[in-house]
C-alpha cells in the first residue's frame, strides 16, 4: 500500500549543495513540469501568430515556476488573486532565486499583463489584437531564460 502522506519522491530531482541531498518536494516538481509545458505551449501559440494568447500562457509559465520555487523552499504559495501576481510570488523567494535584474524587470513588466492578455473587459477590446509579435517575441525569449534560471536554482539548492 502506497503512503499518500509523503511529499517526497526519491525519483524526482535532488537538491545538492548541502551535506545531505534533499529530494525536491513532489508538488514542486509538478509545478515545474507544468511551467515547462506552458512555456512550450506558448512557443506553439507564438508560431501560430496568437501573440496575446502566447503572452498569457507565458505569464502562467512564470507563475508556475515561481510556485515551484516557493514549494521547494517549503513555503506555501498564495491562493486567489495574489497567486497570479508575479511580483508578489517573486518577493516570497527573491533571496533564494537570485534573479538577474533583467529577469526581475521581465517579472515586473509581465505581471500586469495577465488580465488584458485574456479578458476583453480588462483589454477594453479583443485581447487577441492587443499585443504584437515583437512584444510576444521579447517575453518568449526572456521567460525562457527565467524558467531555465529557476529550474537550475531548484535543482541545485
């Protein structure tokens, strides 16, 4: 019989750099995998010319990778509206994440785009016409860097 109370899965990533390696929390691994899947989905949306939708899914990717870091640090991510605020999520793990200033700017710039990239009332129009290729291309590049950076942080702490 499997013990469902355990939050550790020894087959998952390991955190190194301590005297004893600790297994990454299983739920943090789920969030990290989901973040990578969202990033790959955003790439497909970008290739299809769906720039606003791509930006929305990139926001989701960043949100999920930050939640993976929060869980890896044995903290509890906020729920509700606060759970979508990238600046708030980053603040919870800024010391551990050690993001370069460029990637912190990416978080600052991307955070307020969650609603207008998806909802007509927040976009004051059709979200699909709000963002252009160059904007989506910037976020695609920078979110890719951010996800890779945080994945490495999780894997080696």
